[in-house]
C-alpha cells in the first residue's frame, strides 16, 4: 500500500499514543517532501555500497513514508571482520533520509554515528544476522538539538544468531524510534540496551518490539532514561512469544530517573505470550534521585551537582551492563561519558 | 451469535435455569422509546429521563472500542438483547414473600443462609430489578441507607442527583453510555459520618432469561471517617446464546473513609461482562477493589481509583481465571491526582484450555502530585500450550518526586513444586490444584471466609481434568 492510501494511525495504538504521526512528520501528514540523502561513510576496507533500490515498502506508516521519501540507500555486507566498523551518517538540509541494509555472516562489531544539523532526519536500517553469526551493534544519535528525528529498524536473527544492540540517544529535539527484532531461528539471542539522556524540552519516544517466533530463544532488554528540564521520555515495548516457542527466556526492564519537577516519563512494557513453557518477565520503575545515594556521596565531599551527575552517569552506564562485547561496551560508555562531561561544562 | 435452541450446562454448577415468569418484558432491541419507557415505568423524575436519553444518543454515536478483543466485541448483537425484564412486582423484605421459583434459585445459591450467618444486608437482583432487599436493624438505626438503586432514587432523589454520573459520566465509554441509558437495579449505599459497618453487605446478581441484558447501577457513598465492606456475586444459566452484563459502579470515599468492594464474578460462559467501576478517594481515604473473575465469555473490567485528596490510598487485588473460550481482559487504573497518595496493585491470572487472560493497567501521576508511591505486580500462569497471557501496563509519570514500580512475570507451574507435592502422596491433579489455590491465596485471604471457601471449590472444579 502506498503512503497516501494509508490511514493515519489512531492514538489508541500505543506506538502512536504519545508521539502521534503528525508530530513526527516533517510538515503536514499528507505531504511527502523531497529529501536529501543521508551520507554514509566508513573505512576503506568495508563494503558499503550505494544502491538505487531501497528496501521494499512495509505495511507500517513510518517505514512506508521513509521508503517513498527516496533519500540515499546503501548496502553493507559484513563477513567476519575483526576490527570494529564505524559508519558516520551525516544529515543536512531541510529533510534528510537514508536507508541502510546490513547482512552479517560470521562476527562483526558495527557503530553508526548519526550527526548533522538537519531540520528533519529519517533513517531506516534493516538487517539479517545469518545462522551462527554475531553482530555487536551500537547506534549513537548526536544530532543537533533542534532536529526532529525518525528511526525505524528491522532485524532478522536466524538460527543460533546472536545480536547485541545498543542505543545512545543524546541528540534531537523530538525523536521517535521504532526498533523491531524477530528471532526467527532456534537458539537466536538478543541483548538490547537503550540509554537516553534528555534535557531541555527534548521529547524522546523509544519503541522496541521483540518477537520470539521460535523456541529456545533468548532476549534481554534494558532501557534507562534520565530526564531533566521539561523533557519527556516515552519507552514502549512489545514482547511476543509465539505459539510453540517453548523454552524461550525473555526479560525487559524499563527504568526512568526524573531529575527535575517538569520532566515526564512514560513506560509501557507490553507482553503477549502464547506458549506455556517459557520464562517471561518485565519490570518498570520510575523514581527521583535516591536521597541516600546523594547523602553518601556528599558525605565524601562532593557538592550536590557533582553527586547528582555521578549518580546519573552510573545509572545510564548501567544499561550497558547486560552486554558482553567489550569493544561495544567501551565505545558506548566512552561516548556517554564525553557527552555528560560536555553537558557539565555548559 | 449461535443458535439459541441448544442449551449447555456442562461443569458450571450455577448453569441451571428456571422457567421464565416475567411480569413485564420489553421486546428485544434498543430505541429511544425503550429508554423513555423504562424511565416511565419506574416513574422517575424528569432529570433522570433526560440523563438516560442523552446517554442513549451518546451510545448510538459512539463507535465500538478499537482495542481489546475486537472480534468478540463485534459479535455483540445489541438488537438481540432484552433490555428490561421485571420478574416480581416489588422488592420484598422477607424471603417468604419472594415468588417461589426465584426464592428457590437464591436458596440454591445459598444467599438466605449466608445472610443469616454473616451479612449486614442483602440485595438480590433477578434480571432487571431487585426482588429482595434487607438490612440489619441496628445499621438502619445508625443511619446507614442500603437500598436497591431504584428505591434509592425514589426515596433520596437529592443524594442520587448530586452524585449520579459524577464518577463515571455517561460519555466515559460506549458501555457506560449504554448502562446510563437503560440502567435498572443495583445498590444504593450511604454510610453516615463515623459509622463503621462491621459485617459486609452483599448484592447478588442473577440473570435467568435468555439473551438478557443486565445493567445494574451501583452508587456507594462513604461519608467522613466511615467504613464499609460491600460484596457482590453474580451467576447466570448456561445458554448457547449470549447475554450482556454491563454495569456501572461509582464509589465515593470522603475524608478518612474506607470502602472495600469485593467481587466474585462467576457468570456462565455465554455472558459478555463489560463493566465500568471507578472510585474517588478524598483526603486520607482508602479504596480497595478485591476483584475475582472466574466466569463469563469476555470480561473487560478495569477497576479504577481517582486519588483526589492528600494521603489517599488505593489497593487493587485482582485474580482472573480464563478457561476454554474465555477472555479475561482485566486490570486496574490508579490516578494519583494529589500529593502523598499511595497505591498497590496485585494482579494474578491463570490461563488454561485455550483461555486468554490480559492485564491492562494504568498508573498515572500528575505533575502537581509529589511524593506519590505505587507498586504494581502482575503474575501469570499458563497451564497448557493452547492458552495465552498478555500484559499491557502503562505508567505515566509527570512528577519527579514519585516512586513507582511495575513488575510482571509469565510462567508455567513449576515442575519442582509439582514434584515436591507428588512425593508427599498427592496425585498430579491434586498437586496442581494446591499450587493454583496457593497462587490465588493473596486474593482469597482478603475475602470473607465463606467466599474464600467457595472460590477454592470453584477453582478445584475448574481445574478438574487439567492434567493429561
């Protein structure tokens, strides 16, 4: 179905409840703007190829919209590459759109750094992790603080494939992320971590879907957000376990730390379980900075601002504790630390 | 809906029915004239007729919910429902005056016996209206008003007018509009300042006729510093055609008051149970919903509390059992609208034989409400591979000083626990029954003893044949 034929999704769908489509669209929902392509660049030895074809359309409105915007399109094949791969995705102009399709065989570590000063940026990433392969993937959003940003990702994990997917969301004025992972083979495994540090009037809406289609699969999602100023964070999750997907082990944790009176946070971790022999759990918590932790640090000589920054840093870094790849953890933590230090100097 | 010639009783012990001896029965279907006729028949004041008509118009305009089990919801044929059926000309104060066939039904359900032993008051509703009503004299002397809702409107119109629809307005949802348009029966309970009603008061709702719609309306007002425990139970015969139960319950707990509202819902598996229950709690008030859902075809019920006064507290304990062909879509909603308010939600569900249980909850803290605390725990057991369990929780936090947590888990019965019990000589079925009763124990221990015993028996019956 074409974008113009699609109904605007109602707010009763939790995906669109807090950031309805018209709020993330670059202008008016009936317009498909002409887009500049996001420029993807990486090291010379990596096979990143610009193509004319983009991913086929989807039945979901945001993905169809990105498809029809016709920005840039790239294919990336990773076949057992030892060194971490860094891709710089540079956005500019009024509307900037890019599509990336990733194929992973063997083992690879991939980072995508999103930067630039567009008014609106949209990125669609699709990928397949082939049987017995591993992908350790970090996405760092450092867009300009005035940009609107839409990100849609679809990952297909095949038999005995494993993926670690980490997100650091720091930039953008209004962000909507929709990451969907299907565990399509026995033994597939996913560890996912999302860290959001929102400030000012930032609005960050992170939606994660994890679908266990086969048994003996594993997933673990941790989403930590720290919200200051009058920022608003929304974390929504949908975890499904299909009929017959027995021996699935899945867990999700959503934690929000509210740092100012006007900050807001929503958590909606949904669970749909159609198999009986599974272990599925989710948790969500929201709280201010713990006064006992503050007291402890201040009694060691830290002033209140430093004490709070240390607690926030520890809290956000903790989201990456469920990952196992040292290079991935180190890169994400370094980027976070640099960001927090810059924030501190402001 | 399926053919209505065949009747099924099966294992459901309350699935019997009596021959229908109605004194007034409306034709099936709903029009504005039906709404006006119900009001006229009850000789209601004009303002109530106006509310009904307004609600009817809203019901017609409002679309069906586009969430939840839409395929089951869309099977409801509103034109095939009887919206009013009177079985007895008046509400009696003595069981001896209740028509024999109806009295026999309530005897079989054990209501008169329970009343003598442990209840402060009883309302028994059969089809659209209450057929029996009584309250202990000492409570009456203390100023407690316990009436069926129709009598409440007649005798205390000013109180009803002041509070009716203030907690659940007719425009809240399609089914609250339907209830407001055609409501009949239900309870009206007022507890004066400082009065503590120590024995629970009970309402029992029974549908007997085929394709019946029961739309009771309950309004409970606990004045400052008072306490009350209200218990309701419900059953219906098993027919192969569907019945509709769409109630509205409004609770108002004034400063320092405490209301506990316990429900054991055991409708037969042909009943759509679409209920709106909501409470308002003012300063230091406590509202507790203790909600058990065992029966019905589709239940959609999310008891809610609006914590409007500082220091108010809400407690929701709910259990759901979803067997073959059942969908228990239940949950709880708590709105922290004032500072230093607290809430606890505990939800437990079991799905078996292809049944589906869903927890749907909302926890909201508004920006001006500081120092709020809340904890939500959802546990689900899935007993076989054909069943399903969903959790749809929502947390909306607008104040940084609030502390909220939610946790949920879905699993099957632990083989270690089964093994342990079986090594002590229990059969696998008995062991499973014990584990399930233990799983529901946080709910049953909050019920009056007689209800808890009954509930355990019901669960044992439902669990029969669950192994192998």
